[in-house]
C-alpha cells in the first residue's frame, strides 16, 4: 500500500457496508476474531482485512479465523499480533508475542503486522518492541499516536506523541535498511 490509508474496525455485520465506504482496510478486532458471521461477510467483500489475534487465541485458532475470510473469497488478509493475555499484567497490559513472526512465516503466506502499542499498553515500551518486530521480520507495524496522550479518550497510555513517533520512524528506517527490509521510509497508516 502506498500513501496514507485508513484502517477502520467493524464490530457487527450490519456496520460493514458503511465502514467499507470510508475505510481502505477493514479491521477485525481481537474481541471479534471468532465472530464467524462477521468473518464470512468481510470475506465476501473486496477490501483488505486486518485480522487481530484474539487475546487468548492460539496460532491455529487465529489461522482458522483467517481461513473463514479466505474461504469466502477475499485473499487480502493481514494477520495482526496485538499481544496475548498472560498471568503477569503488572508491568505491561499484554505479552507481545514476537515469536509468532517466524512461526507464521513457516505456516502461511499472509502478511504479518505487529501492534506494539496494544501489545504492551505503555508508550515507553513501544519503540523497543517496534524495533524487535522489525528485526524479527514483521511486514508492518501499527502504532498509536496522539498529540496529547494524557487527554486521549482511549489508548492514551500506549500512544506516542507525533514527535516521538517521528524519531521512532527515523530509527526504524535505519534498522530496516541495515537488515535489508526497506530502501525507503515505511508507509504510514492512520488509525
């Protein structure tokens, strides 16, 4: 994808046609990963689908959810790791499972996105997890950005300021170039 894109989450089959009119990518959130009627309906339309891993889902369950979309005729599925729920949530909201990247590379052809913002829940952890995701081979990143995270209506604690995001993009570009991952700055996607 080139340029700026809009990713919008759809939570109900009744909302799909409205969301599809304005979104470049339809997002299925973690809590809807096993909403099979919704998966079938997004599979029957032609917009790319970002499928977030459920917070307690196994890799096989996640891939089977993607299969519902693929089987309905939509080949444009992006798998998004956004952290899984574990026993220790004292320091981070979730555990960002970066081991999923090489595992998925051996199991599927689908592109992989990592969401270090939801994966950790804390903005101070986002840069290191984003770097680790690039080093591990992710195809894309989803990073929350807000001009004033303290006043954000949601996801403030995990959001970077625009200035911190700009610094991170520069650092990621250096790492990506060293690793041979990209020759130019990455594409930015609005969420």
